């Protein structure tokens, strides 16, 4: 349809190629990779800056954790709504809007005077992130033939790993200037991404015929997930008898099941439960949830292990975290190539088991453990993550009809991020248990180097307990991966995901 435009003299001056050109897929991949790079660098720079934020803004442990959780909950909850909006109004437009909102929120976050203001700006950052996350995988899946999806997703995952390598090191350098630069760094990045997307992206998908938004479902999920995470995280730091904790958990217990009931009856649900009727998509989704649950809190734990228990400065801690991302960087593209030829089932399961082994080995770490051991275990977990991520994402996105890819990409990110949010809340509850409050504050502010081994022992013990739990969760993820079909034929794919409202 758009071919004749490519001959127009006015159009020929525009950067990139038309959507039906054989090289368009690489232009689209360059833009989605830029978004992935920005998101992962932001995650790494912030997490390494947490002890500095605690000192500069006089934040409590709970407030500090919510600087991370506020962004994650906003992006998790709204990623499905963003997917719906992109299916209705266009993925290109939604993706560019994500860059702009993210840049604006980053500018504001750097000027925050206290943690309350910072958390509010982080929520706005999460809204921008939701539009980026919901559309990146859908734009790539629209542009690439299915037999190359593994390579494309592997490339995106590889770029994300580069961001994870750069983020903590860059964060350490930016914090040495001043903590606001951790956020201000994102501003030019976001504006460049928006301009690049406007120039090179083309709208390939047909709009969904159902144009309604699921407001009741969105509200139920927002309040239910927030209640669950607030209840777990606050209960860990204050008391499980705290009225706010009890009310939050009750709200979650009521609204999360209500969310599922609302989605089953809605004409235009936020989460289309019909896509889970396919066993491949359902099991890959379950694995994505477990992957977020078993792996996301790892960097959170190690920032406080290195800066707190071992007394490293932010730049050193950032460099020490790099092997996690380097392992992912090496494994992701190779895993994508393998999955395109041989399927994703055993590779995804193997990745989960490799990560489980690395997590279990981390329980040998102590206050005075030499760095090479932590480096080796982090590399193993990174390799496992790379083996899992790109094949699992390609399997999920290849299992849905083209006009449902926005909502499928949103479902993938929602489930993975829900696991990640719960991972942070759970690990916080474990590592703060029975640790004296003064010791905890010194660890979280990066000032624990002077503490004796005996004073740090409860934190190290709790860290081991959390790592064992994450390792066992990863084993469960491997079992879920094995439950998926071994292969998916083109004929079977054409029959997947019945479309609601179709003629």
C-alpha cells in the first residue's frame, strides 16, 4: 500500500526506508534497541545511587525502596493499557510519546527536594516506560519475519545487557558529581529516541476494531498490586500488625481476584485472557513472571552487599556488578540464533537452571569473600538470563495474531514486571528480618564498612536465605518452561488467539 510513496521526491528525503522495504526491520530494531538501552541504563544508574540518595534526601529504608517500586508499579500496571492504546491509535505514536514523557519526568526527578516529590516523578517516568515497554516487542514483531524473531529479540536483550553493564558504572560516575545527574542523563537520551522514532518508524499494524478502554480492570489492578506490594514492603520494615499493612493486604486479596473476574467479562479487557488459551503463550507467560520474581532483586541485594557490607564506593560497586550483564550480553544473541533453529523450550528451561545454580552458589558469599567468587556467580546467572530471555520473548510474541501483538507485548511486560516488583518486596522482607535498625540504616546508606562481622552476620544470613528462595523459584520456572510445546508450526500459529469482535 505504501510502495508508491517511496518514489515521491518529498518522501525520499526522509531518513530510513518504507515499511515494506526488506531493510525496514533493521531500522525499527535500531529504535527499539535505543529505548531498551535507555530503560536499562536508567535502572542501573539509579540502583547504584540508592545509598547516596538515602544520605542526600534523608530517606528511610521504606522510602528508598519505593523510589524503585513506584516506577515499577506504574510501568507494570499501565503497560497493558499502553498496549491497548497502541493497538487502537498506533504503535509508533505511542512509542514516541513514551520517550517524551520519560525525558520530561527525568528532568523533574533531578529537581526533587525530597523523597515524596521524587516518588511522584518516578511514577510519571513509569508511565513513559510503560509506553516504551508495551511497544518495543510489538514493533519488532511487526517488522521481522517469524523465523528471525529470535535474533531480533536476542539483539534487544543484548542491548539491554549493554545498558545493564553501563548503568551501574555510569551511575557511580554520575553520583560522584551529584545524584540529580542520574536522572538528568536520561533527558537528551529520551529526546534523541523520540526524534529517531519519528524519523524511521512506520505504522505497519492495522488498528484494532474494538476501541474501548478497560477502566474498571485497570483500577482494580492498580489498587490490588499496589496494596500487595505496599503491604509486603511496609510490613517488612515496620510491623505486620500495622493497620496500613493489614488494610493493604486485604485490598490486594479482594481486588486482584476481582481484576481477573472483570477481565473475563469485559468486551475490551486490559488483559485479554483469550490469549492464554494457547499453551505456548500461557507457559511462556508463566515463565516470564517467574523470571522476574527469581532474578530482579539480585542487583538490589548486591548493591547493598558491595556498598554496605563490603564498603565499596559507587563506581567500584558498579564495576563489580558488570559480570551479571556481561554474561547476558554474551548469551542473548547466541540463544536467539539457537531458538530460531531449534525452538525455545529446552533452551529457556536450561537458562532457568543455569541461573538457579548461580543463585545457589551465591549463598557461599560472606563479608570477606574475594571478588572473583562473586564475579563468577554473577556471570553464571547472567548467562542463564541470556539463555532464557530472548527465546522466551520470541516464543510469546510469535504465538499471537499480528493485531494482538500490542496487548501480548503488554501482557509479557506486565507479568515480568509484576514478578520483579514482588521480588523486591519479598527480598526486602527477608533481608531486613531481625537485623538491628541501626545496622540496617548503615548498610542501606553505604556506611557499614566499620561494622564488625558479628554485627553484619544477620544481614549476610538473610541474604543467603533470600538467594536460596530465588534459586528455588528459578527451578520452578524451568519446570514451567518444559511444559510448553516443543515446536509451533505455521499452520498452528494461524489458528491461535481467537479475535474478539472479528466478523
